C-alpha cells in the first residue's frame, strides 16, 4: 500500500515534475493519522504550471485497520 504509492509518486515526479508547481498542501493533510492509530493517509495536490499540459495532480492514499 504505502510503499507502492510512494513509488508511484516518485515515478510521477520524474516524468512530469517539471510541469507541476510545488505543493502548497498543509503538512497535516500531507500526512495524517486518527487518534487511535487505526487509520493513516495522505493527500497531496499540485497545480500545473501555467504553460503546461497538466492542469493538476491529486495524489492520495488511505490505510485503515478494520475490526471484524
């Protein structure tokens, strides 16, 4: 889960990073956990540069431990 998403984000950065602006996503959104530690996730939004072909990229993952 988490490592796969990190790998995908790294690949994306290598391929189209020059078409994207730096993220202004707040740090508490980039990485977050619930108070019990059973869920964590990440959301990153990056806008495209004005002259680029990419409007924006939204990266996100969520991991939850379910009680059965």
